[in-house]
């Protein structure tokens, strides 16, 4: 589902967003990254982890991008929808 919003941005950010081929996709991706970053920070805080070595952080970011790419793949989405339906029907425990 897609919802249309009207937002206000500072001039400098508006210029960047408007310069993109798909402004909505650009802003959506920025929000997704922000949500992931905040979720990761909450998880780290709960685990009592103050600092992640840069090489480990790079691995985490790479894996998140791989997962996002899979989510956008129609074949992957169809397979997961079929698996979820089988689970709902009790075929998969």
C-alpha cells in the first residue's frame, strides 16, 4: 500500500530530493535506513554494546542491503507468501 504525503524540507534537502529520478523512492530509502539504524541502536543498547568495530559494522550494513534486495525480488516474495500460507494452513509446524 502506498500513501501520498505532503512534506516540508529545508531548501538544501529539497534540492537534493528533487534532483533524484524518483523523489519518493529516494526519500523512502532514506527513511528505511533511518528505521534500520534506530532499530540496530536499540538492539545494541539492550545488549549493552557500546561500540562496533568498523569492519563488523560494514558486514551488518552489507547484510541489510542484501536482505532489502531479496525483499524486492518478486520470486522471493512469492516463495515467502507460499510458505506463509502453508504455515497458516498448518502444513508447516
